[in-house]
C-alpha cells in the first residue's frame, strides 16, 4: 500500500505544494530580470492596490453572483436526474437518456460557445426566430449584461448534468434493495421511496460534494466566461479569473505581482469557505471532510 500511495503523494508534492513557493510573487515587485528571489519585497501593497481599485467591488460581485448561481442550479439537478433514472425500468430508454445527457460533457468549450452564439444570434438564431414567430421582438442576448450569467449557468447545466449524476447513480446502486422491497410491501409510492430511502442514502455523498464545490465557489469557468465576453456585457461578465488573465498575460505591460495577488486572494477565500462549511456540516452532525 505504501508503494501504491507513493506516486500520488509525489504528484501532489511536486505539482501542488512546491508551486506554492512561487506565490510569494504576490508580495514582491516582480521583474523577470531579477527573478522571484531577487525582486523587491513590497508586503501587502499589491493586495491594497486591488482592494482599493475600481474593479474590486464589481469583479467580486460578479464572481460571487455567478458562482452562487451555478452552485444553486448545479447541485440539485444531477440528484434529481440520478433518482429519476434509477426508477426507469425500460433499459433502452434509460441508456438513450444517459447518452443524450452525457454527450455534451465531451464537447469542447469553444464549440459549446459557438453553438450558444448561433442559437442566440439576434437575426437568424433559433431562439429569436421563435420569438419573432410569436410576435415578439428579437433580443440581443449576448449584448445584454442582464442575460450573461443565466446563459453561462443554464448552458453549463446542459453540458455537465449527465456526467455529474454518474456518481449519484453509483451511490444509489449501493442502497440495500431490501429497503425498497419493504417499502413496496407497505404500499409506498416511488416518490415516497425516493424521499425516504434514496435521498437519505445519497445525502452523505451529496454533503461531501457540496463542501468541495463550496471550496471552488470563486471558480467560475474561466475559458467559457472569457469567450463569451464582449464590450456590451462586460459589466456583468468580468470575473476574477478573467481579470487575472488580462492583467498578468493579455496586457502588453504584464503585471505578474498584481495578478498573482488577485489570484491568491481568490484561493484564500475558497480555503476559508471550505473550512467554514466543513465545520458547519460537522456541527449539524452531517458528513465532513475531516
């Protein structure tokens, strides 16, 4: 067992812990010619710059809003799909539904964004063509800031729903069949069985996944958000990840120290939320990570 665990532990040390040393860039005035250790130490100057900037409030609001929206929408639907599929007796129909819901997960983000833009195109998109058929005005969905987060969240749910429910289907398979047999004898409906047997059976797993997802609450899906940004919706589309990319890489005058400070702030917030939610779960006598 020690031999088996050696490689995973080595991977974590090399690719997770050793890179943490470079996080000190956030506390330095980093220049490429001087290197990390040779650059001047400036303490929390980069963090103060971020907290005092005009972008801080807007970017933090957009990031938290989008992340909470994704968490609220993305958490219950895989559970509902898994439980529903668990009660489907027709194997052909069950496999067909699984294939349809799993397939989008394997589509590239770039292709997904292209599909979304084609569907929502103001003149020829299917959605606006349908709205015009109903006698309504077409809507420039990609040009309206108010629609940006909903487009991100619901298209993300379509892409990830089927794949996310796999783990719940596996958990449902581990529930003792005798519980369902006893419930059927007592005359319980499928809805009652799902509520009193299936949900309690997968709740420990659901709590663990909820805690882990809370730790990534500021991770909004950088690639998709960046690809769907434009000057018209940037007011609600700019998030921490895209801001870090633009400051640290896309800008001609790349400011590595400032962008690292912003990224480190995001990581610290995620860690604090992870520990807090884990403690709350323990106090409520639910499953926890430690």
